[in-house]
């Protein structure tokens, strides 16, 4: 499978109209354009299953270019890629591999932003393709965890009422869970760790985010599970910020993110 390297301007962004009221989405898009970020695209459109396999198994932040099936990319994927790109610039010294915690924080931010988008779009673009795929998948995970339909509806209402708070609550949860699990080497201990987060309001959504992939992808290259001081500093700043997304926007998104600590 031969791959081309294309910029965002050479791709068609699907469902972007649904995001027109989300100013931060456009800022993230412009960050990718500003930095000349490139995507890898097969010469002949590939199946989604193959793309997922290759990205999950062989993707590396140091080798710029997420693989996508063809010349179309969903708007939410643009935002997700942008957060990973900005996190890499901000948290990883030039020429060095990212730490395990840097990878986990990047994924926590990108995944929590998906929930933020759900909250922003529910009242403004209810017919968005993004909602048509995300909400049923979230509902399935919530149901499997034991949350009732009414409980899930109430959860969505709380996200729509305060998307910024939902972003930070989920971001912190995802980071806390994965950093606690990362050094774990016993099934019984991992079960205890997960149970310790059962009271969190977003615990029913945890397995929607396929955390096993996060853990395995950080373990595969043999990255040490030790705390990363730069990552912990950012994590602490986000927790203490009045609005953590505003903190990220001011320091990572609008200006060029620093090239590592």
C-alpha cells in the first residue's frame, strides 16, 4: 500500500459545518495548517479496519502523519490530531521520544475534547454526523456499565450544560486512571484501581475510550512508567485553572506551542 503525504488543505473535511459555532475547533485546524502538518493517505482508498490497525500498532508521534483511509477526514478527527500534535510540541524535547505520561496526557486531552464537542453540538447541531456516531457508542458503553437510559440522558444533559467542566472532569479521570494502571503488573491490582474510580460521574464512559490501547501503546516501545515532571506540571495547572480549555487555548493553541520543556 503506497502512501501519499498530504496537507490539511489537500483534504476534504466532512461535517465541518456542524462545528462552525465552536471557535476553538477552527483554532485547532489553523494550528495544523500553521505547522504544515501532513497526513498519510493511501493511493487507493483503504478499509477503515486496516487504517485503525496500522495507526494503533505502528503510529508514532515522532513520525508525523496520521494514516487516514482516503482524502476525506472528519472534523472531529482534525481536532483530535491537532491536540496530539500540540501536546507533542509542548511536552516532548526536540529529537527525543515522548514519555509514557506525555502520550497519556495527550490522549486524555484529545478524548476529553470529544466529549466537550458532544456538549457543544447537542444544542446547536443535533443532526451532526459526529453525534450520530459518538452518542450511540457512548450509550452502549454506559449501558454495559450498568447506567440506566435515564441516567445516561442526565449525564448528557450535564455535559451540554457545562461542556468546559465536562472536558476537565473527563480529562483528569482518563489521566488518573491510565497513569495508575500503567505500572500495574497484576490483574487483581488493576481491578482494584478501576474500582476505585467507580464513583466518578464519567466512570460509565471509561471503556468507551478503549484504555487498553492506551496502556499497550505506551508499554510497547518500552517507555518507563515513571512520572514526567513536565507533564505533571501541566496536569496540575489544568486542574487548578478556572477553565482548563482556556489555559490550553492560551498556551498551546493560539501561539505556536513551545518545542518541549
